[in-house]
């Protein structure tokens, strides 16, 4: 009997070692899976927040452009320059212009000389990161512009669009 007891003790030590190794492997595997899940969750949250931040920047830039355009006259003689890359118009107190550049949208404000087609005095400001704008006159006749569609697009392809009705300068 003593030989049998000695043999069973030896095999029980080996069993405990294998059992400890299996449990350690399961613990490590569960730890790695939980870290993988946490990393995946963090990356998805970070991407969603980055896209949301870009959308807020795009919306803010569009709101600024809409506010400027809402002060524009519906009379075509109140618009000084209309090209695909640049638009300049008069408000009651100053001239306002938008221009697409490689760095983004540049907003100008000041006094524009219509005869020489250049700014006399102006203040420039750059709108956020690599946005481009596009104006489309939806409803117009020979003298007036009634509806404008403004679109602002980000370099990554996301865009926002608004339609704006212009008033005559006397209604402001």
C-alpha cells in the first residue's frame, strides 16, 4: 500500500501543475480578449468623435457663409464679381467676398473697387481646414437673384447644402 500511495501522490502533483497551466492559459486568453474588445471600442469611439468634430466644423463654416449671403442684395448690380472660384457682393455697409484657395475658403470684408476689379481695403479670414464652397443661382432673371444654393464640401468628400432666398437691399 505504501507504494500505491507514493505513486498517487506523484501523479497528483503533475495533475495540479497541468491544471494550473490550463487555468493560467484561460486567464491570459480572457485578458487578451477583453483588452482587444476595449481597444476596438476605443477606436470606434475615437472615429465617431472625429467625424462628429468634422461635421461641426463644416456646419459652422456653412452657417457663417449663409449669414454673409443673407445680407447680400438680390439685385445683380450688387454683385461685383461672380466666378466659379470667387464671389464678391455688397451689403449695406461693406463688400463681402468668398474665394476658394488651396488652403481652404478665404472670407474677405472691406471695400472692393468694381472698375479695377480689386480690393482697396480688406480684412481676410481663413475658414477651417480645406473646405470648398460652391454657389449656384437657382432662380434668377436679368435683374435679380432670388434663390441661391450653397454647398460646402470637405476634402474627404462630406458635404452640406442649403438653399437661401435673397432679399432686396431695402428690406434689410
